[in-house]
C-alpha cells in the first residue's frame, strides 16, 4: 500500500520515460544540503544550550532543540510530495486547548508526535543525509564520469589519454566514445535502484511523520459519523419546534389577544371590563414570553440574513456594550452558522453574567478555509470550559464540525474566547443577505 | 375608509383581521396566503394599503417582507404595513430604507391585540406616516447609541487629551505610549466617528468637537 505512485511506476515500462527518476534524483539532491544545515543547527543548539545552562539562558535553547522536529517535520512532509504525492500527510499535532504559548508548549511536549519528529530530525541529520548524498553522488559520479569521457580527453587529457572514473586508462577517441555510450546506457539501469531507494525512504518518512493511526480506527470514524447525525437531527428538531410554536401556539395567541381586544370594545361595564382587561394583559404577556422563547430556540434572522446579522442582533441585546468587527464574505453551512451563533451567544451571556466587564468585542473573519471568531472582554477572567458551564456544550458542538473552542482567561482577565471551524462556503445559500432593490 | 389587501398565511388570523378592520369601516379587497398571490392582488386591486406578514409560504422565511420591498420599489409611495413576529432591527431598517421611509409601518404581530392602536396605525400608514413598533424603536436606538461609546477606553483617553489642546507627542508622553500608537488610535477614532477625509475640514477639530458636544 505504501507509496503507490512510485511503487506502481517502478513496475511499469513507462517508468524510465516518466518524471519519476528525476523526482527521485531531485529528492536525494535536496536532502544533502538540508540535512547538513540541520546537523549544524542541532549541534549549535545542543552545544550552546548545554554550555549556557549554568546561566539559565541555555534552557530555552535546549527546549528549542527538543522542538526542532516540528519545523523539520513540516518541511519534510512537503518535500515528500516529490516522491510520494498521492496522499498528502496530515499534520500529526493536536490544537492546544487554550490560547497562549504556555498551553501550546505543554501540548507539544506531551504529544508522541513531537518526540517522533525529533527522532526523525536526529536520524535525518546524523544518518540519512550522508547516505543519500553517497547514493546520489555515486549515480551522478559514475554516469557523469562515463558520459564526459570524450570531453575530458579533449581538454585535460590533451587528446591522448584519459582515466575513466579513476580506474581504467583509455587511449583513443573511439574507445572514449564507447565509454560515453556505455555511460548513457547505464543511466536507465541506475534509475531503478534509485527509484527503489526513494520508495523505501518515502516509506520510512511516512512511518515516522504521518498522523497517529488511531484516526483510521473504524469505531472512531463510525462514532464521529453518528455524532454528526445526532447533531443534524438535533438541529432539525429545533427548527421543527420553532416552526410548530410559530405556526401554532403563537398564531392562536395572537388571534386570542385580538378577539379579547375586540370584546373589550363592546364590554365597557364592570366587572366584565376589568376581567377582560386582565385576560387581555395575560395573553399579551404570554405572547412576549413565547416570542423570546422562539428566538432562543432558533433565531429567524440567522436563517434569513446569516451569521453577521444574527451576531449584530445579539450584540444589540447585550447589556455590556459590544464592538463588532465582522468580515464574513459569504454564507456558511447551516450547521456552522448555528454552532458559531450559539457559541457567541454563550460567550456574551457569560460576559454579562460573570466577567464584570464594561466592554466586549466580537471579531470574525475567514482565514485559510477556517472561520475564526474571537470574543474578548475587559473583565476579571477566570472562565473555564471544563467547569460545567455552557462553554462545554459549545465546545462539543464545535468539535462535531471539526472545530475548536479555545479559552484564555487568566484570573484578573482579560478573557478571550476563540472559535475555529472549518467552513466550506455554502454556494446554494444566498450570498448577499440583503434583498435587491 | 381604507381599502386593504391582506397577506397572511394563517387562516385563523386572516379571518380575525378581516373582521377587525371591517368593524372599523374599512374594506378588505382581497386576502392572500402567499407572496406571489400578494403581488398579483396588488396589481389587480390597486389598494390604499398592503398589510402583510413577514413569514409566508413557500419558504416560510421572509417572503412577505421581500414581496413588500419589491412592491414598494415598483410602486413608490404604496403604503405597506408589515406585521412581524420578530423584534428585528435588520428587517425594520430594510423597510425604512425603501421609498424614503414614508407610507410604511413595522409592527409586532401581537399589537393587533390592541385593536384601536392597530387600526390607528393602519390609517396613519395609509395616510403617509411612518409607524415603527416601540420595541423595535428601542432596539434601533440602542444600536445608534452615542458615537463616543464605540471608542475603546484607550481611544477615549486619547481623544480627551486631544480636546485639552495637546499635540500627539504630548498625548504620547501623558499616556506613556509611543507617538506612532497615538496616531494609530487617532486613525481608529476617525473611522469610528465616521469622519472621512476632505480638504474642507480639519478632522482633528471635528473629532474634538464631537467629544465636547457629547
């Protein structure tokens, strides 16, 4: 199964005419300078780090050494596409649970991937690149040496004799050209071991740098699929309840209130007038409560006008003043809009209830195929998504969509909530929310 | 007497509304249940006012409102009273932005319970007035609050010091920040106060005046 592209190509006749041998050569050629540079960097970090540990400056240097695998792995994953382009490798790292460098560092140090990548970096710097340099050096040296024989004879050899790859002496031009021809014939023969070695190298890289295998677990896949189905069903159910309340109870209450209003026109005498006024008041109060309930279940403006309008609406209703900076170029999938909307609702509700903030801000933009929303306040901090707050539910809902909720809320504040969700645009939904005039 | 075309998909409410307005001596020319029928009925009857629900078939989203906006675009000055279930600034603003915002009303549906107020609103919209539900007005006002309130606390500090006649350098020194940061804050103040660049005005003076008037 590994390296299907190159592996298959090696079995086909077209291999020699394809780009594969050149890709393999290029891969090995780039290995040497990269590996050498990496070795120098690692040595400098290790040396400077251990010497300076006495004065504490060395500790961050040693930490950098430990994390050196991260950028190397990123570069190597990209470089691997040269010889193994079929399945691009996923980043093997998790997103940290909170914002800020400390959380990031803790997550990275606890991950197996970080250590595997460090292992790869050490292997690459100490063993792989010298081997690869020898391989590609041999291929280029031997074939190049043979092919260039006539040329060397004409220049360095003065047209009389030349020593072919420092082994045999050749004395005449016909012999020299024969050697060159042999060199040309040798090239395709060398292309095969080169391809084999590259395939092996690709397999090794994948083994060390690919995402951990539990993501391929059938049960996990089935679980996440069923979770997605549950959330979709949950969403549909909310919409249905909202609609039923709107078309049923709300309309009936409006009609009731209207008839009570009409009855009050005719019944001017007490005690009937008083009783009717009271009943009318109750009906109106019920209507107000029902209206708020329906809005809490599913706000119509989110469906009709999209996320930006719906967030403006909650900002309007927030008792703490909210600054908005929303840059949302298009509509998103219903599930995404809904999850993000309720995340912002929960965040602003927490701002009003717990933060003692005097000001909050919501920023939203699309960045690299992800919707990135931040809610910040200038309050006292101390929010925690594990503490049985509504934030836990928000995080669950986002994770179903492959999204994340990051919370940074040191005690003393400020609190920053960040929502990240992959957001393919929804082309079938109205892009421009406002009607054409 | 006001001649009305009424669009409302709930039969119960439709009948109730017809009874209500007829009781006050107005005439319902046609009642319809979808946005398309509404457009056709207006073309046919040429009413004094259109009363429509926001949410209508087939999509049960905001078809009624969209139909009303289209009608007003085609027949400027056609009075339209929209009955809505939502305290929703966005919808009301769209309606008020159409045809100079006259001959238009946005009322919460529950207002029809206050029969006399409702009929009064109907007559006033037909006569050219603008009627917006008090709940919605409250939301509109909250949104269009004091422009200075949109400034961050730091920006307010910067503007306050500028109003004392200080230069950027002096503001920077007073707040222990760099002059570059002061310029950045000032740029953001201008944007938030909506003071655009023109040769005829000094934006710094305008920003300070806004501060002093507040």
